[in-house]
C-alpha cells in the first residue's frame, strides 16, 4: 500500500502490516480506520446547503429517522440531499469502476457480496478459509457512496482506492454523473418485485418501530414518499439506461438470481470484464461464490449476526438477512394492498417492456 493511502486511511493497528492488494476491489473496512466509528457519518452537513434543503418539500418521519426531502423528483433523507449534490458535481467514476445500485430491500447485500466475491476472486478465492466475507459483512467490503460523499475526507478515501473499485449506492440514476462523463464505468442494478420489497422494508423498519403497520409502509411507497422513492421512477431510470447502454448497465432481477444464481454470477463476471476461465469452471469457482454468498451461509457468520447496519441507523446487521425468498408478500398483504401496488406497476411500466409477472428479462436476452 502506498504511503499516501496508508496516511489517508490511517490503518487500524491490526491491519497495518496485513498485505493489501494493489488491485481492487479491496475489502473497504480493512483500509478504513473510520468505518464503524461513525466519525465520518456524523460530520456536520455543509452550511451552504442549509437553504437548499430547507426549501425542499418535506415528508417527516418518526423515531428519530431523518426527514425526507424531495430533491429532483426523489425523496431523499435530509442528510443525503447535499450528498446527491456532491455526487452530481464531484464524483468522477473511473472507466473500470463498478457500482452496485438498488432501491433498498431489493437484494443489495446479496449483490454486493456476489460482485465483491466475483471481482476479488484472484486475491481472495471464494473457497479460501481467509475470505473477507467470512469476517466482514458485505457492506463492510463494498463502500457506500452516500456515506463517502458526506465528507471531503470520505471522497478522498474513494479517490485513494486501487482500481478497479467496487461501490454501492441507493441513489437514483439521475444523481449519478452523466454517462458521457462516467468514463465507461459499469453499473449493476438489482430490482425486486415491489410487493416483496414493501414486505421486506416493513420487516426491516419494524426493528425500529415494532408497531409499524404494513399499511403505512405500503401507502408511503405507493404515494412515492418512501426513502429514495418513487420506487417506480428509481427502477425505470436504471431500466431505460440498461436498454440504451447494455454494456454499461446490467439490470438484474432478485427473483431470477434466486432461481439460478450460478447463471447470473457468470453473467456478472462477463459484464465486469472478468469471465470465468475454463479452468475456473472446472474447479467449481462459480459454485464456490454462490455458496459463499448464499443467505443460509451468510446468516451463520459472526460478522452478520452482530453489530449494526450503520452507527446512526441502529438496526442490527442480522436484519439484513431474513427469509430471502420470492412471493412472501402473500403471507402479509391484504388483497386490496396487493391490488393497489399491482395497478400502479401496470400503469407505470406498461409501455416500458418491464413486467413483474414473467421473469424473462431484457438482461437475459443480452448476449454478454
Ligand atoms: P427479505 O426481507 O424478503 O427476506 P437489501 O440487502 O437490499 O436490504 O435486501 C434485503 C433482502 O434481501 C431481504 O429480503 C434479505 O433476506 C434478502 N437477502 C439478503 N441476503 C441475501 C442472500 N445472500 N441471498 C438471498 N437473499 C438475501
């Protein structure tokens, strides 16, 4: 690791002498002394954005959660409006960067793990006893752009990472730099059937508010004012980009990943420019990655059973791994709730070629 990288990340003592790969992606927590301390996330928001934020439409949220503000058509937590501005103005993706993008509760953790394990497999064989995913939560391996762009120090950390970098975001596509300035960076988007996303989100938020009715969560998603919503516009932004630029945006479906994870890991590897060799196929590397990242396996690991998702968002990490199935909405939603979501989906998506009834997707038809 270079001197400047060591200085910037001020390595924790235990990691200071560990070998650090000169190629990315590196497990982010291994090079970030601040992660887990909350110091960067609690940094004051820049004064210059106070007027911008206070002038935006507001949707208050209970339980100490940051209010939502509608910025450029999307409902963002108040603290992340300046983050969106910073991303739009200053984020300079590299040609070989890979960004995992998603609406919350659509399989982010899984796709982070799969993409990390796929891209880092030469430095960290998936079947190896020392794999970073055996001691770190997937979100500790893949830095969250929103957290990094909360401060100049975070931005500098991102800049110092070796290529290829792997990052994660929940931001809508319009908060990302325009494609022509993105230097060819690649985006892996994971989308999920909205009723299952709502049920997953409800279970998650109940960790903060146990009496939260499912109807309230469903209503806020349907009305658009859910974190990073409207979900339909979030999905459509990335969907349109994937149809216009399939070599830059890979559109994955959570349900399809469940149905055939190995097929999608191969697709992912080809997309990021690291296809599996014949020797790797023969050695069973794809299956090793699938097994390493399976919910059944991740759930058993100490790193995923302890700790919290974020120092200022006190949900236990184990809440990231619940059932991991498709169609769980039938166990919780009333027929009226389900119908309302289906009607909005039909209305928003009917001209787009994207449906949630059948699982045959655009991504399947791309010969990567
Ligand atoms: P459920 O609540 O329906 O079980 P996110 O990572 O975007 O927060 O999404 C969380 C959802 O993905 C949860 O869905 C969770 O159980 C599921 N999930 C997490 N890890 C998974 C994995 N390795 N494989 C399949 N699903 C996973």
